[in-house]
C-alpha cells in the first residue's frame, strides 16, 4: 500500500512543482520534442507522453492502487485497478490540456506567409533601390522593405502584390 501512495505522491509533487514554476519547467517539454522549439508554430498537439500527463497517470495509478490494496485486494488486482484509473484520469487531463493548447493563438509568422498578399507602397520603390510597403496580414499591419521585380519603379500609394521573399525583404509587383 505504501508503494502505491509513494507513486501517487511523486506524481502529485511533480504536478505541484510544474504548477508553481510554470514555463521554466516546460524545458522538459522541449527536450521531449527533440528541442525543436516548433519555430513559434503552435500547431502541435499535446503529447500523451507529456511529463504532466505521465504525472497525472501516476497520481491516478498510485491512488487507486493504494485504495484497492487498503481494501485487501491482491497486488495484481490493485495494479490493474490503478492502471485503469490512471488511464482514465490521464486521458481526461490529456483532453483538457489539448483543449487549452488549441485555444492558444500565436502572433508570429514568417515573411514567406505574406506571398500573395496585397500591400500599399509607403516609400517609393525606385528601380532596383528598395522602398517600403505596408501589408495587412492576420489582423495586423506591418511595414516591410520591398524591391520591385525587374527593377520597375513604383510610386507611393500604389497597390502591390508580394510575389516572393528574400529574408525579411519582399519582392513585389504592381497590381
């Protein structure tokens, strides 16, 4: 019985620690995902192998196994009961974490996401010399350095279409 409650306590202490420390403990999450950092992309799903999900499973397993052992069930039966409860509470926590992960938004995007967008010239593009354009994307207006495809001059106030990117510079053509 003590073994089961020790397992539950370990899971509880980990969940408590990550709740207090917060994002600092999320480094374990990045390690679990190969440290790829997702490049600001929030499109990933919650993993069933998340340390928090495993800790919740351990809490359910240890608690249910300890209670079963307290009522004089054998160790194999206590383990099966603990496993069943652990899977149920772990799955429930997975569902909750996945729900909240999907609710998060991200304001980061790559300049390549601007290809095909229409913008307005703010600083004239003079031949092969760069100018500036403003482009609305994802509810924000950004100002970017732009060059004309083929070196064509484009006056201030004209509409342009982003056709490609080169680093943070945009290559545009007049619409």
